[in-house]
C-alpha cells in the first residue's frame, strides 16, 4: 500500500498540471450536470418500510386513491378576542371571507370552513380552517403564498388573532450557507496558527472546498434520478468539508516534515502520500464503513444521507492523494516554514508539547485512565434517560406562528388534537362491514386515553374504512405511546368478534414506530460497523489489542456525546445558549446517526495517531518510546484536525432545522471527547500499561493477514536521527522544481 501510494504521490507531483486539469474537468462536468439537471423532488412516501404505521399508510394510498397525496397544507387557527366567540357575526364573516378567498386560488384543492366541519372549540373561542394545495410546499410560488398571506392579514385586521400551522407557509430550511462559511473561517485560523504559513493554511482549505463542490454538484446532478435533495446533501457538506481539510492537513504536514528532514520536493511528496496517505486511506475506509452501514437500518432518508456523505469522503480521500501533491508540485516551497525556506537548520526537535504530554501520561497511566473513564462515564449518564421522538411545531420558538398555532389548538381542543391517530380498517373478510366498523369504532372510542373518534368513512369499494381517534395527551407524551400499543393489543379480540382487522397510522403512530424500530436496529448496526472496523484495524496495525482499545474508547466518547445531547436538547441544560427554546425528545434518527458518524471520526484519529506510533515501533523504538515519538510527530496535527472538525460542526449549531442543529452539536462534542480525552489521554495510558503486548499478534494470524505496510516500512531502509528517512529504490533526487 505505502509503495503504491508513494508512486502515486510522486506521479501526481510530476504531472501536476495534468492532475489539476483532470480535477478541473471533473468539477466542470458535474457542475454543468447540476446546472442542467431538473429540480430534485423526493417523491418517495416511504418513511420506514416494514413498520405497521407505514403498512397502514400504504394501504390508505392503495384503497383511497389520492388520500396519500403529499400536497402542502395550511391549518389556519382563529382565536377570538377576550370575551368574544369566533361564532359572533363579525368574526364569522371574517373567517368565511378568508376561506372563500383561499378556495378560489388556482393551486388550492380544498378549503374547509370550520363552521360547516364542526372545527370550533367547545367554548367557542377557537376555530381552525384547513387549506389543502395541489402541489408540495417546495413547489408553491411566492405568488401562491402571498395570496394566502393577504387573506390572513385581512382576517387579522378584523380583530381576530390568526396563526398558521402546516407546511404551506412554513419557512423552508436552507442547507449550507453561513454554517459552512463559519466553519471555513475558523478552520483557516486554526491552520494558520498550526503552520504559520498562509500557503500551508490555504492549501487544505482550497482542496476541501473543491472536494465539497464536486460532491454537492454530483448530488444535485443526480438528485432528480435518485431522489436526492439539498437536505440529503447537508451531511455530505458537513463531513466532506471536515475530512477534506483534515486529510489534506495530514499530507501537507508530513510533506513539510520530510522537507525539513532534507528530502527534495518530489521525494517528500511521494513519502508524504506513501505514509500519511496510507493513514488517510484507511481512516477514510472506516468512515465510509460507518456511513455505508446506515443503509442496513432501513430508513430511506438515512440511507441516502449516509451514502451521499460516504461519497463525499471518497472524494476527499482521492483529492488528498492526487490534487494535494499536484498543488505541492506547483508551489513546493510556499508551504514550508519561513525558517526552512531561508535555509535554516533542518534538525527536528526531539522535544515538544506533544512528547512532554505523552511522558506525563506514561508516568501516571492508572490515574489518567481512571480520570478519563470516570469523566466520560459521568457525562454519559443522561443517555440512560434518552427519549426519542420527532419534534414538530411544539419545538419551534414561541415567536413563530407555527408554534402559536400549535399551542392555540392544544388550548382549544386538547393536547392530543395536534397528534390524532388514524385507524384504517380492512373489512374485506367481515360478514357485515358496516357493523364491523361500528364495533371497532365503539371499542377504540371507549379505550382509556381516547377523547373522541370521528365518523368512519368508507372507500368507493366499501371494503375499507378510515377514521381518526384523538388522544388525551400530546404526540410525544409517553401515555400516547402506551395508548397506541393498547389500541393495537385490542385488535386480536376485535378481529375474532367482527372478522375485520385494522391498523394504526398517522404522524404520531409513525413517529412512535420509527423510534422503536431505530432503537431495535441500534445494536445490530453497532455490531456490523464495529466488527468490520475491528477487522480493518487488525490489518492496519497487525495487533489484537489496539483495535479492541480503539473500540472501547469509541464507546466512551459516543456515549458521553449522546449524554450531552440529552442534557442540552432534552433536559434543557444550557439550551438557551444554543438557541434551543423548547427542549423535548431527541429526534429518532439522531442516536443511530451520531453513533455511525462518530465511530468513523473516532477511527480517523486512532489511525492517524497510532499509525505514527506503529511506524516508530517497526523502526526500532521500544513501546513506551514509540508512544512518545508518535505524539511528538502527530499530536499537534491531530489536535489541529480535531479543532477544525469541531469548528466545522459547531457552525451547524446555528442551523434552523432541528436535526441539523442537534447533529452539529453532537458531533462537535463527540470530537472534543474523542480527540482530547480518548486519543490524547486514554490511548497513551492504556498503551503504557500493556507495553509491548500492544503490538502482539499470533503467528498464525500474522501469516493470514495481508501486509498493507501503512507505516511505510517498505519505503525506508533505516531511520537516521536528524536526517530523516533514507529511501530505498527511490529515483534520483530532483531540485525543488522539476
């Protein structure tokens, strides 16, 4: 592996203009494809195949054609002034006028008047009208929205308080933008401090931006064909930017090191790609495994996001191995420190902050190990109280009209009104379909926790009925979850009695089923990605204990990160500082998402840091000294890489979309815990305790495993202090520019 990448790096350096031109052509081609591709429209209505709520939803679409349409809707809530009722003549006239005006718009399929539909609260203070559109919210024009907003303003002018829920007028979250800009600026500052050179700081940023541009343009170009959207690509942007900067950073850092050791530019580029590039390849593979593994969960959105992000990581790896050495060939001296450029001493420092920290840990490994485990364990405790759900309008800021509409409906019609359950009854096997549906409706209506049930509506064939049940509690309340299970538990007896069967769906039941399915899938998913990564790390490090230690450290960091997410977003600790106005259940997709991504990033740091220790050990250092050597060469760069990732992820905390905000925070704290606590403290403490046994491998397994040579032993004959590596079978040395 190292020899192959060494030749690739030298070749890219030598043919730098051709390599750069090829990447420019690729960027131009996918950019043209993105510009000419039709707008992406995710037409899939499947949330998670196999769960009951999804099956019931599909049945409704089959038996009630048109009912499962994904058109936009607006739920317009009217609140009468204090002491008045919405049924008063003046208020009623204002509501009627709004409904009539909305119904006359070209894109509106129906506008339901609250007075004819019985959508008025018992005390007469609140009413709501439902406006359904023919097209999705994303396809509504500004003129369509303006017409509805104008009608709403007229109703407000009459003295009514009018709030709007639903999807039609909701602000569409934008992917990217300021989040990436904040991340790039912070990354630039970190790179400048790390390298002390504008060119060295700018090169990783430039190549990362190229990588993200290629990835996002590809997603846009393929969006229509594969059902991808900008939201799907948000994770690809986030991870592509972070790993793109990090991977280029490691190659540039190793190039500077080899130049300082006396190698000429082309040779240094080959050695940098052959050694640091090997670590980049295997680190990238672990991330790709974790992201690709999301497809086994069975959620189409999660699969698309994971595969898109995995593609962005592949692009980042390829750019680090080809475009980075090509650009180094164009400016071979610009990325060097001022001292080296001026011909100063090339002797490498034998002692720095990284090596001093390593020796500090090696002197007291037990204390450091216990402190790490105790600290991360304490942070992980809130994770035991994790509640999963799908935050909706109730999680919006109170300043938003969606949140005020939600609260008004809950006050006027009860907490469960915002999360009704939809029951679809299949009466094909019933002797008397109408009597069967009547019995099912009666039994469900009598269930404790159900406030009311609507009249059943049959389809045209008369073999399926549809009605709704309003719970007494809100959509994310544990009592509502219990109610759904209770209604389903009643099914067996009712089926025997009536000959008909039914299923429960609706957004509330769907969220409950998805959360449970994801909870059940978490352990198998962990087993798959950890198992594959352990095999990969076994091959890379040719050690049994090092991969096990890596997995143990990952579990500590991910649980601590998940505990922090629960403390902030569910319990509300410090939530105001992050712009979280309403704590609540953690989005169902978040835990499994966090586990997958953090696992990949954790293995990144493990490979980058421990690969340098392995390299020192292979070249003759004893186990303790190999730890010090690895930290001397890698600690500064790993810290810089971690800070850059934290900066990129933190930029997404300001996003308006709840899932992106939570993921940004979770990933930022996960990198903090994994890089600074696990890799910088726990790893050297464990290695100090097990000594040479860290690199033990049974002989029979040693013979079976392929030799990938990630440490670059095949590139060197010996390690000579002060002069760097003496290259075997290398080409004659060239001047800095060839």
